[in-house]
């Protein structure tokens, strides 16, 4: 055999071995959720590609769900199984209302999920005109998932390998605020409940909201987007709640003179959905944010368990803060909210 042939065969063998190693590690760790083998080494999962990961899980895994949970990073901490075993948490960072419909359609039409109910965690910033730096057009993500050999191509990706390596590292570090392989996201522990320390720690988070989100105008398309969602799916039950934020964070909204927009958001949401569970106001949880919030607007997973229990009317030791808003009481409740929020 000539030297050139030997070199070609050696090169091909090296490439095959390298690709096999890539594929083996990526399959074993499955960081993009295209398979469903769970073991101790892949229990800590990075969520940098949540839209892709969660859509992959719905499409490729065998689980069947009749309920989807939509919302932003706040809602990602809500344990889907606290609703029931057929609920899938489809919430992702910076998810806005104009994304709901396409992801719902994907779940029904492509992932063949028998969806009968949708639970939505509405965020006030979702009714503002800022452009998310995280989200992409849903179509760009979802169309790729249905392409032939998609998940096998991911096994050969260096990008996927980088996620696998990070998840392996996390196994040894055992960090908090990560996804588990079963789509449950844990929050960090309450390391310091001192109010003064909390105020100092969250200040940067609040300033970011004022600069990047609360400087924007109300989105004139907000009502049309959520109305399109329910009119496109008349047979689906919608349960809607507003995500709470700390009173310190709420004051940032007030500092930007957005209270009129806040009221408009609530009115339009009630007009479309008929009823919402309202938690985003100054109440016994938001006024004690150092006990219930990781930062100015992300609650602990136990905080969202409190909300779930209230909406399901289950007993709990949490403060009762669920304010039901509907077409009959919205004006009365808005008057009450003005007194508590502007106090």
C-alpha cells in the first residue's frame, strides 16, 4: 500500500473516531433533549437554548401532555408537576405573547401533543415594545427540528459537545438554578434573607429593567396578539396569571410613569381572557421580597408553588395574594390596586 493511501486511510479513520467520540458524548449527555435516557451524569442541564431544548423534548420524547405552561424566565421556575403529570412547562427566557401561538401550534401539529389546556404567566414587560435579545423567530427554530436527520446532526456538532462538557462539569459542581433532565428548574437557596443586603444585591437588576424595558412604550399589538391566540384555539381552556415582582421592582415601574400602561395591560388581558389570577401588585409576598425572590423579579421555586396552590385552591401556609380580575369587577379592583400600589 502506498504512503498516500495509508495517509488517506489514517486520516479517514481519525475523523471517524473523532466524530464517533463527539456523537457518543453528545448522545450520553443529551444536552439538547432529543432523546430521553436519564442518568445521574446528565441531571444538571444548561438552559441556554430553552426554546430549542423544550421543543425538542416535546417532539422527540415519548411523553404526552394535555397542558402547556407558557411564560418568561420567571415561569420557568414553576414546577409543572405541581399542576399534574400531564403538564409541560414550555416557558423560556424573555418569551413574549407574539411567540405563544407558533409554539402552541408546533406542540399540537408537529409534536402531536393532545393539548386541552394552556396556562400562561403574563409579564408586564411582554406588553411593551422592547425587542428581546434572546428570542428568535419561532419558525427558524421549529422548522429545523422537523428536518430529516436533525437530531443525528446535533450529535456530530461541536456546539452540542460544548454543552455536553458544561453539563458534565455541572454534575461535579452540583450548582443551583439549573434544569434537571426532567424539565424541572431549581432556584438557588435562600442564603441571605437580610433586607438591607437584599436591597443592595438587586439594585443592578432593577436598573437594567429601567434602562432596557421600562423605557419602552406600550405595544399597540398586545391585545391583538393574545386575542389571536384564543380565537385560533377555541377548544382550548386558558388559565392566566400575572407574574409577581418585588415591591422594589414595582417601584421601578412607577418611577418610569408606567402605571397607566400597567392598568391598560390588565384591562386588555381581562377583555381577552375573561378572567386572570393577578399576583403582580404590592402584597404580602412582594413586600417581603427578600424571603420570596431571588432577585427583583424572579421568585424561588417555592414561591411559584405558592401561586400554583392558590390557583388550584389547595391549602398552603403561603400568604393569600390571588386577586381574581374579571369583566364584572375590573374597575373596582383597579381602584383598590391604585390605593395599595401607589401607597
